[in-house]
């Protein structure tokens, strides 16, 4: 009886999703555009990068937790972030890093592109250690908690799992466009497919730690490679082809197929996840 009353008193599903989605769009616009006069565009200034990362974590994570408690009226554990859990985190990192490394090898052997790491200055070396912290605060934790955590969890209570995965991917892509992170069809395609593989990983592992690991590995390497290239410590030949094969096609597109074939076959994708 108490559960029925609690469910009846909750705002409708559409209103809960809309409230959180509008809130996170507002947070990212505030943090990205609002700080432009002080630090310039995102990622161009390291202090600005750090300030933005902390602000996003401080604003977005409590928003989700409060929405889960006061709008959903359900336990935080239902979002899939009980932990910490090292094994699913490392598994998620490997799901991106292993096929990406294979892609770099294939691209190099085929002559499509190559990465050469030379002498690195001290700031670029320090960045190897600092970047994971910034990525977790700015991207991996808040974005996974929002899209593969809160939004997927709510969608999956009413929709089949496959539809909930697509639904959160559509919302993730729309969010990327609204905050200016997706500014062309290639970026929209990246956001959508990236979110699809993360949604599949969320379903087959049942853990946000795995999706955070995948997200962390992708952002950590690509951001560090760009910084090393700008500092003159890395040379990237044929970057467009290299990114297509190594950073997108193998880990994201083919990775989804492998996950579904290897560990997703036992999942009933037509089933919902009622709470």
C-alpha cells in the first residue's frame, strides 16, 4: 500500500525526466558559456578546465541525487552506482582501450595513420596524472550518473531495455547539441553511438562503474593526446582516419556488437526494469 501511495504522489515520468534534463542543460551552459569571459573556451585553459570540472560535479551530481530522492522517491542504489567497484571500472576501461589499441595498430600497419610519442615536457607528463581526475569530475561521473543512471533507469521502468537505451542516447545527443558540444553531423553521430555502447554496457553489466570506465578511458586518452600534440611531444599522422578506425569504429560500433554477442545474449532486451 505504501509503495502505491508513494508512486501516485510522484510527478509523472515525463515531468521528472524533463526537469532533470532541463537542469543539466542549464548547468552545462552556465559552466561552459558563463565562464568563457574569464577562462575562454572550454579545454583551452587548464585552470578553466579544472574550475569547470569542479563546478559541474558540485552542481550536477547533487541535482541527480536530489531528483532521485525527492522526485523518484526511490533509493540511490537503483542508479547502479553502489560501490566503489574497481573490477567493473577496469572492465569498462578495457572495453574501450583494447579495441582502440588494436585500431591504432591496424591503422599504423595499413598506413592510414600513426602516433609517435617523443620527448614530453613536465606539464604534459603531469597532465597524464591530473587528467583522470578532471575527466571523472567533468565528464565520466556526472554524465554517466545523469544519462546511464537517472534517465536510463527511469525510462527502463516503462520501456523495454532496448528502447530505454535508445531513449537515453537521444537525450544525450540532444544535450550535446544544446550545450554546443555537438556542432556537426559527425559530432551528433559520435554522441549517439557513444551513448548507445554505454547504454548497452549499462544493461549487460548492471553497473555505472563500467560505463564510467569506458567514458574515462576514451576522454583520458583523447584529451591527453591532443594536449601532447599541441605541446610538440606527440606527432599524429592521418588523425581523421586514425580517429575513425581507432577511437570510434572499433571501440564504439564493433564494441557494441561484441558486448551483445559475448555477454548480452542472456539479457531479455524486451523486458522492463520496474522498481
